[in-house]
């Protein structure tokens, strides 16, 4: 499944990222919608959910995230909706880990 979030805040360290494998962080923007996929390697076998997917969060609940590979690239987002069948666009798409 996938979850759409609206990025509320993010640290300046995301925009400063220069390493080739982490350049995607420079494209994060406040106010943008991102799509995050929950795939089997990241799922809890017991719950079949990914940690941090915002399950049960609705409305104005602010959730925190952190980028893998640069713990200084972090921020907050709000859950928009969960999609049982992923249709994430290629840009602004991420994976739970």
C-alpha cells in the first residue's frame, strides 16, 4: 500500500545535500504532496504495516520523518490518505524502511 503526505516542514540540510546517492533530498519542498510506498521488506510481519505510516492519524496530526543517509534531513508531514493500490508518480515517491 502507499500513503500520501503533505510536507509541512523540512530542515535546510535537505537542500544542501550533494552526495550523488542522496540528491533526491534536494527536491523535497514544503507544501508538496509525496507518495510513500510500504513494501514487504519494511512491513511488520505481525501487523502487515510499515512503522511511521500514520495509521490512525487523520486531520491535522503532525507526523515526523527522517531521511535515511542524512539524519539531518528531517521534517514533518500530514497524512492525506492511504492507497491500497499504489499509483505513486515517479517523482516525489519514496519507500518506508
